[in-house]
C-alpha cells in the first residue's frame, strides 16, 4: 500500500521543462515528508521545482552538504527534529558536491540526500557529468567524425555512498511512486527520528530536453530503465540489501536506448556492449538479493 501524503507542501506551477521528472521527485518527496522540513537545493534543475511551503535554502554547487549540516546541527541544538533534505542533481552529487557529501556521510550527519539524476548538467546547457552514460551525446561530448559521445562509463554513486557505511541507501523511480514514497518514509525514520546518520535516495530524473525524446514519453522512459535492469529498485538498510521491485520480464536495452536521441548514433555493436554490461550488473543484483533473502530465512 502506498504511503499517504502527509500534507501538501509544493505549490504548482513549476518552472521545469515540459515532461521533467524533477517536478514529481520534489513534489512527492516534500509532500510525503511534510512541512516540518528544511530543504537545501544547490544549483540544479531542482531550483525550478516550484514554490514550497517549508524552509528552503538555495546554495552553490559544492556546499549543499555543508549548508545542510549547519541546518541539521542548528535544529538539534534547539532540540527540534526537522527533516533536513538536500535535493541535488548529479552534478551536485557525483561531481562538484561529492567532497562535502562524502564528508557529511563519513561524519554521520542527519541529512536526507535526494539525488535527482538526469545524467548531465541539464540546467546549464546539457554538459556531461560523472553520471552521463557511455556514448551519450551531450554538448561537451558531441558526436563527430572522430569521437562520438562520452567515452567513459558512468559512476555508481549509490555504491559509493554504501561504501561510506551510511545507514540507508536506496534507488527509486518516478515510474514507481509508491515505492519512492515508502523509501522516503524509511529515510525519515532513520535520519530524522532515530538520528542514525545520512540517508541517500537516488532517483533517475528522465529528461526529455537533454535525452532528446518527446515529453509525453517521460514515464515510459523511466519505466523502461527499470524494466531493462538498468536502474534496479533496491534499498540497503544497515548493510542489508533488499530488491524492492523485480520485473517479471527483463526487456532488451535497445528499447530504452532507441527511444532517446542522445543515443541515436549508437552502432549495433555499442548497443550489444551496453546490453552485456547491464545484464552482468543485473545478474549481480539478483545474486545479492537472493543471498540476502536466504540469510534472512
């Protein structure tokens, strides 16, 4: 059963691009957590998420974790339990903001970090980031005669945060909102109520502008990412792994790639290589899920 909305916090309309998943990510996060929330938003598409009836602080790319740390410690000094939430893009999480995020995770700061990952610096012109997939077109990894798209694989940021030993790490999707809301409530319990440290939730923010697909296909693209095994929905609480959604059938990666203009230049060999990588990683996810289920009896 889906978690109930606590109270409406976000106010329409937003400044987001048509079909942007960011609006759903922010709306469901804040409406689930409620008005007893202080949200920190570094430079990102999150700045266009609309009006919010809660404390809100914009900040620059590298300092979101530092700003959130100050807010969380301030509320604790006052004896108040407030949801301190960062809604950051992949640039402010994977790259420019990684140093302060890593420090906050290592110190055990009581912050709920939501990474709305649209796999590039979309807000400033679709430049590549550490989250940009291999061979994807961006304005800084163009498709030319010599080099076609980004040449490196993207990071696994959820695994990096898990390696920090934080109490809660999860991946979610705008195509599976009830699952996302349940993970938000779990992060709220662990971080705000129990004060056990940083919770990290990463949501794939499908981007019609930068990924080059029709805005009306936003949910379809988000769902395909999950159904192909590319974006598994899982959570890790205190080191215990749980797969929260298992597709009945894994769809071919070609269905996901060919709907996006940023991959229109891919050869069949590149699609095959991508498929092999995704299949290998999905099989490891299943092995981990099965091992965890067996261990729990």
